C-alpha cells in the first residue's frame, strides 16, 4: 500500500488493465481484461470529495461506496492516479517526476473522468518538464501535454522545432489508447501555415537580387543572374520550392553557410552586389522569423464567441499582446497564434477596408 495520507480514512485500489490486449481484441467480448498493474492508496476521503464532483457523488451519496472504507477504481492508470492523489493531498515526491511522457495522456484522461481541475497539475508538469529536459523526446508527442498543462515555453519550443525541422505535413502523435485526447485541429493548421511561411519569406529575401537584375539594362545582367542562381543551385538550395519539399528549413539554412559567389570584376556596379551579405541577411531573417506558437496569444483569440475572436486579435497592437505573454516573441508568432475562424477574420478585414 502507498501511504498518501498517514491519517487517511479511505483505501482506494486502482486497477490498471493491459490495453494492448483490449486493442488487439477490439470488438470482441470473448477476451477477459488482463490486469497489468494494481495498487492500494491510503487517502483522505474529504480531500477527494473537495477536489472532484465525481468522487463527491461516489463517496457521499446513495452509492454503496459512501459507507465503505475501501473503494476500487478500474480502468485507470496507477501511476497517473498516484500523481493526482499526491497533488490533491499536497504530498508530491521526487519519484513522480520519473514517469514517461506517455503518462501525461493518462493524467488528462483521469482529469476528464473524475472531473478534476487539470490546471492543478501545471506546476507539477513544469517541474517534470525541467527535470526531463535532456531527454530525447519525439517533439510531436510534446505538443498535447504542453498545451493541456499550459506550459508556454515548452509549447513554443516544440512548435518552433517542428516548423523548422519538418518536411511534409506536421501532425501530433498520441502514444496511448486515449485517442479522444488531441489538439484542436486549428492549432495544427496554424503550425503548418507557419512552416509554409518560412519558405515564403526566405524565397522573398533570396529573390531580391533577381528582381533588380531582371529589370537591368546592362550587358552583364545575364551573367550575374546566372552566377547567383548557379551558386544557390550548387549548394542544393535553388529552386527553393522544389528543395523545400524534401528538406527541412533548418537543413536549407545550414546549406546557405556554404554559399559563395562573387560577380565578375568587370561587371557594372548594380551587378556587383554583396551577394554573400544578401544571403546572410536572408538566413538571419528566416531563422528569427518564427518563435513558435504562443499559448497566451492563443488564449486571447478564444473568447468563446467565434464572431469576436478576430476582432479582438486585430485591434490589439503587437506590443500590447507580447507584453502580456510569458515569453518575448516575434510578430509572426503573434499572427499565427490566432485561433479564431479564418472566415470571420476575412469578413472583418473586408468590412474594415470598406470603412476606410
């Protein structure tokens, strides 16, 4: 038995089943559930009642458990329930920070099942994240826990890593059987939009010499334009649209370190640009463009009224928003963290143009 409260008047037995068996026998009633793990906890009945409406109904109403000194909870994760019991009793120990990342989904599932306040775990998760920060996580698995436990730095870091280090469509990953637990689809949409924008801003910066050379009237413009694009092509950066389909933005940025092109010494002054400097500015701008999604900005754009989300987001100045956020970030982060509906945003922009 695990003693959560040495003066506790209630014994709770948590029975965890082997979900690998239940999943492999989906739709079949013949397979009996296999117990994976069970544990008894000594807790305080009143503390459970105070923290959960479900426990309140179970332990104080006409249910048989209301008069018993022991109850059994089935189909719950033992480690997750221990963490919840310890948080409710203000009795956290170091061992709770050793649980794997997958346990976060079980914690959320328990909160949903027993009507517990998920934000009561925010401080615990922040400490767990800090202690396990050197672990090589699958970043796609970090999205949902950081979102549900309101960890702004972790969520921003995870979304930034995915935007710069993914090719193809970004998706989240849930390693548990709780498939109902996932991010709102709008978050994944905005994250993929931010990833695509990185390619757009880099292309715009790298294309600046092309625009002036294509308008030039000198006799050396063709050679200068060819030399510049050939130098980009030789390091497998150009054409960017094709390269970005198969390689991450981080890899493309790294390749730009090898860029070297010096125009012919007899070329005219407009053609003798500092092409290396232009490329370095494109690198710096793209690297600093997106700081990840901001949970604070996201919450500002979710009023509960889908018709008002963008109105608020649009009227706020960037400095007003960032000053209220838990980390300093770029304007792009502010923009892509808008979680209202796109059609409402477009409608509002149309109305604003008509007014002015």
